């Protein structure tokens, strides 16, 4: 369960950090937006190392599913665009895949 909480924290930091650059480059916001973006992206990288996984690649692969679901939640809450049924289905499939990668039985 601890890994899942680290993943959530990492996802929020990464999405917010990337959105800061999106706001600057796509929404015409001030370049000052990149400062918190850089801080958040650095924080994201540090937080992701806290996941309980023996291999970095496995931690990153499992994170992908969490990131997808968090991105859909961001779209809904911050950007006020409701995910459709295909977004929800895709997110569920990705989250299930992340669980298999992270917690699947190992020989």
C-alpha cells in the first residue's frame, strides 16, 4: 500500500509540473510558470525512488498505470473535461496492469 501512496504523490507532482510548462507554452502564461514546474518535476523524480520495487524498470512500468488514471482525474478536476467511458475503461485496464507488474507473483 505504501508504494501506491508514493505513486499518487509522484503522479500529482509530475502532472502539475508538466502542466506548468503546458500553461507557459500552450496557454500563453508567463515563463515564470516553469519555476514551479521544474521544482515539481524534480520532486517527482525523487518521490518515484521511494516505491518498494527491486528494479527501477518495474517501478516505472507500474507507475505508468497510475499516471494514466491520475491524468484522467486531472483532466476532470483541473481542466473540467469529463472523461468518457473509454477513458474510464482504459484507465481501469492500465491500473490493473500496473498492479500485475508491481505485485504479481515472482518465481
